């Protein structure tokens, strides 16, 4: 089972920064890294690193996989190949703590009440 951490190991911080900066140039929205999946595997690899990052921006959290390679003083970043999803649906990704805090504040200001439904750990 994958291990998701909300803190980025110091050894991977330059690669993570390069990946999110590159991703934000590709996206119309601004995203932030809120977690990393299996960081130990990325630290153990030498040369090009494969990073699985949890990115949140606005009301959306998603997991993306990047290939990050050091080239001199900078990094070369690209999306890693994703295997096809077996049953056609993407795995659910629980948001990190506080990821939707601003969303809830905005919704409460617009309505008299809000109903939040949690089902078996999914939101």
C-alpha cells in the first residue's frame, strides 16, 4: 500500500520545487504540493527521480507523477507514464488537512446551512 506523507523530505525538496514550478506553467490554475507518495522510493533512486505528488489548487486535489532529472544547476521535468486504470475509475484521494478550508468558508457565507457527507473515509 502506498504511503502518503504531508511533509516533503529535505533531500527531495529541490526536485519537488522544480516539479511544481513546471506543473504550474502547464496549468491555468495555481497548485501547491500538499503531499508526496512513497517518498522513500524516490530518495533511494539515483539519477532521474520519479515523484508522485499530491497537488491542490482551488477546490481540486489530484495526484500527479513526474520524472525529474538534474541537468547542471537546473532540472528537467516531465510527466511520468501512467499505467491505464484497471477498472476505468481513478482511485479516490483524501484531501490533506485544511485543503478545503477556504471552500467551506466560502460556501457557508453563501447559504443558510451546509450538509457535509462522509462515507467510509471518502469525502
